[in-house]
C-alpha cells in the first residue's frame, strides 16, 4: 500500500501533485536565491525518501523566483560557525538528499534558470534530466570563497564535465552558459523562455513509461557505473532479466510485434 506525502510538512519546498503522478518540487526561498540551508536539505531528504513509496512517477525540481539555486546558504554557514565535525555531518546530509534523488528510482527532471551555482550545481547534477533556459549559468566559485565542494560535485560534476574542467571551474570561478553548457553536459536541453514548461513536457512523457522500467533506469545505471566492468555487466543482465520479463510489458511488446506501436523516427 502506497504511503501518503503530507504536503503541510514542507515550508522551504513547495510541493504540488499533478494528475498523472508527476510532482513539482520547488525550492521556495526566492529572497535567498533558493540557497540551501540545513532545513531545506532535511526537506529534500524527507521528500525523496518518501517518493518511491508514495507513487511519485516523476519529480520535477524547480526554483522559485529568478534563480534555481545559488548554493550553500553562506549566511547560515557564517553564523553557525560550525566545527569541522559539525560541517562534515552537514555534508553527509547533503549526500543523503542527493543520493536519494540519483539512486532512489524516481526520475528527477530539473528545470533550471538563473544561478545554478556551487551547491545548486551539486543539486542539479543529482537530477537525471536537466533543462536550462537562456538565463541559466553554472559555476563553482568555492575557490574564491575559501571553500571546497561538500555536496558531491567532485563526483557528479566531474562525471559531467571531466576532471580538468571541474578543477578549472573551482580555481578560476569560470562560468558556463548557453549552448556551451549543454555541449559540456551540464544540461541536456536548452530552451527560450520557461524551462519549467519543457521540464513538465518531458516529465509527462517519462510518466508514460512503465514504473519498473523507470525505476531501473534511474537507479541501476548509477549503481552500475560504480562497479567494475565485469560486475556491471553481470548486474545489468540481472536487472534486464527482471525488467524485460515484467508482465506489464507484454501489451507493449505485442503492439510492437503487430506494428501498431509508434516507431522511432528522426526528429523533424
């Protein structure tokens, strides 16, 4: 039996359920450019812990106002004056939230605009699909602020852009935007206007897939990337054995066999 997500429990996130199982999760601190304080991280942990058991078919992650997320709430960090151990535990909660997104099995589509900076880029890189618009810019300014990434950029952003570019971004504060950002892998789609509208279109398409297929795509691929090639091939075969024989796929396979299913065509 599916559990329920109590929307009233969230204040730093605005959580909206749509008719087809797509949920929109919006960072809701526009006056802070949606900077991530510890309370927001805890709400992300809670939502993405519940999502796989609550029938969430796809989660669209957005930011309120003009920016997606400007990263770590530096004012909170300054005021808390944390010890090394305290901040290590803050980082571990960030990892918990972002791992729930990447490995949880619920497809996450990020609608990006304005700043996707520092921890905001770490958050965005945890999504499976990223849509940017003409206002979106990406940066890792930790080097200029006397900081080091703590939310997984050394893993996920490096996977996207490569070690040399990652180090360059941190050392120099280099900013990427426009088609160059797409070419580097920081986003898969770029649009003029509303990135949220495009993200919702993609989410609606993804929601039409069988849930078990989406779960496998959005969990197994990341796990397999952490394995040796030999172990990964074995794991892929096991996952394919389960997914490719699921009873719910029979009608789709039959439609392909009788030529009633849509065929893959090049874009017009």
